[in-house]
C-alpha cells in the first residue's frame, strides 16, 4: 500500500509568521503533528510519504504514486484542502479526510470519499478494519474520548526538520473551562486527558535522538488544565532538560489562572518554557461574563500578566472584539490594556461562531448566523450579525490594529515587557539565530521606517539587562510580520 499524506496550505495571517521565516531560513512555522501521529498508527508495512504544501509543491507524480490519499485539515485550511481533494479526484484517487475540518464541516468537502472524524485513536482503527475488508463507510465518528496514553510517538522521519521553525508535541487534550465561542470542549471535552510523564519524555527523547534542537511548541489548548498531573510531569521534564543540557525552548497555551500558582510558574520556567499563549479576550467584565470566560473575571488582568512575566514567561495574548456586551469604548480599552500589560504579541480578532459551539447554536437560534466560519478570526470577516453596528465594529477593529502595530505602540510594548520580564536563556544562540540577528540589523536597523525605534530598543535592552537583547531582536523581527499582515487585514476590512 502506497499512502500519500497531504497537509493543506495555511493562508497568510498573523498566526502564520510567514514574514519571519525568511530571517531564519525556514519554510513553515510548525510541522503537521496530526498527520505525523496518524502515520505512526498505520501499518508499518505501508509505504508512507508526506507532502506539506506549506513547504513544498504537490506534484502530479506524487499523487499518481499513491494507492490512497490522507488529508488532514483545520477549518482555516479548507480552501486549500478542497483544491487538493479536487486535484486528487481528477487523478482517480481515493481521498480520506480527517482533522477538525472533517469533523465540523464535512458538507464543505463533498468530493472526499471518506471522513475520519473526532479523535483518530478511536475512528481510524474502524476505518482500517473496514478498508481491509473492502467495506469502508463514508463517515467514521465517535463521541468516545480515547485514552491518549496509548497514542504513539509521531513519525518524524516523514519530514525534514530544516523546513520548520519549531517542532510540536502534545501533552494533553481538553479544557476544564467552557467558553461559549470555543470549540475545544465540543471536540475534546472538559476533562483534561494527559499523557504519562514517561510517555511525553519519550516523545521529547525521540525529537532529541532525531537531531532536533531549538523551539518546541506544546500544542495543548490548556497546558495547566490538570494542575496536579502537569506538576508531576514538569518535575520529570526539568530533570530531563537539565540532563540533556536544555536542548529545547518550550512554548504552550494556558489560561490566565496560571498567574495564581507561583510554584507551577517556577516549574515551567525551570523546564525551559519561555512563552505562553493566554486567551485574555477582553478587559470588559461584562463581555467576559457573556462568553463565560469566568476565569478571567474578578481579577486585575494587567497584574496577572505581569506576574507571569516576572517568572520569565512571555505572555502572548488573544483578544476578541464583537461581543454583544462590548461598549463603544471597547476599542480604546483594548488598546490601553494591551499597552499597559506589555503584551507584544497581541492577536486581536473579530468574534466568529465556530461550528457546534454554544455560540454557534445561540446565534443560529436567534437568526443571527449568516454563514460558515473561515476558521480565522483575524481576517476582518464576520459570520453573524453583531449587536454593535457592523460598520462601527469594523472601523473600531481597524483602529485597534493600526494603533497596536504602529511602530510607536509596538516598540513601547517591547520596552514595557523588558521592564517586567525576567529572562533566563539556557539555550545557546544558534548560528541560525545569529544570522537572523545580523539580517535584522540591515532590514530593520537600516531599511525599515522603524529603524529609530529599533536602535533605541537595543540600546535600552543592553543597558537594562544584556540577556534581553536576543528577545528584543526577536520581537523586532516579529514586528515586521505584524506590520505587513496588519496592512493586508486593514485593506480587507476596508473593502
């Protein structure tokens, strides 16, 4: 059996970091972790090839080679996925679609032959058994939550490490919170399932043995969803990182209540976590209560962010505009909050109703749902009728983006972060990092309109704490990406 696994293209968004990749000579930010994990679940006797369209072109020769085609896609990749499916069907191939897009929007992919929905640890085995018996069904779905301690190590041999800026691993699935707009609990439940410490260390070891050194994104939707278990795992990970001389710098996603647990933050710091993405959403309590983001209410959010920064964990924040409870002052309030907190990487999007979320169900019942979501909340589109006047909302969104990613405001946030952030760099500066720094001196320090802010930042960082200079350069490079992406989004929002 010749199996071709294809990962569709991501659009160019804030999340793609596409304009950063040239500085570090990489083609994509993350590898297709889902496909690499599914590959390890398939029969060892199958011949497997993986084509990530984000790093290389898909050829007709590759499609012709295949007896079977697997495609995994998120909603934001659906346009690319549909084109790939159409192309494969034109060459008379059987196409199996999996991933969140297959689960939430199967009707969008009418040309696909089979759908592997929900979690592959349950549904993939049923498909494989039917395939062997030549009786495959069109759709495989299950509400059962698998025990992920049985999930295999991803098959890293299918990719080239040098194509990617970071590797990815998963420790847990699910989230104990139940935000109205979020599809995580719909897909994975509110009970946070975790891998064993020995299992996740084996995955880190597999990356190490395969030769990877550098950034690793732990892709959990809430890394601290089960604090007792994660603290046990972190104790083992700290020892492993120390034994291996800290080969990996780690990033993950957590909820804001991380700030309430100093010991947990110290453990994450000691395990060489450098960044955490936190869904803050709004500084307006009514909007947070509306979407049931209760963990963010009744607290000083700025102080919570600063508490995390003081532990050496840089907060990257997610923010949403368009809640029914948003007042007219929300746009200025978002800007002021993000500036005061020093959240440099601030992903501000418009509220979108994702399929099968409680928000989607409520808006549909209210007759306000207009169309399917694009899966991308920073593309200046709405798929529902907001309470606020639509033109006012879009105008406010444009103002927020234009302000946050102006050179003045962006570099102000870097200065604010550096004043409250306590960095610990246990990783050596790689040749790739050094070359990125040299490129930044030319592209930002000489050619960019932001050059005055850039040199001022480097001087301030060097005077305050020399160890913050690499961070300052990294964020300045990110700034170029955010600036270019903002320009594109502002144009879209104006149409």
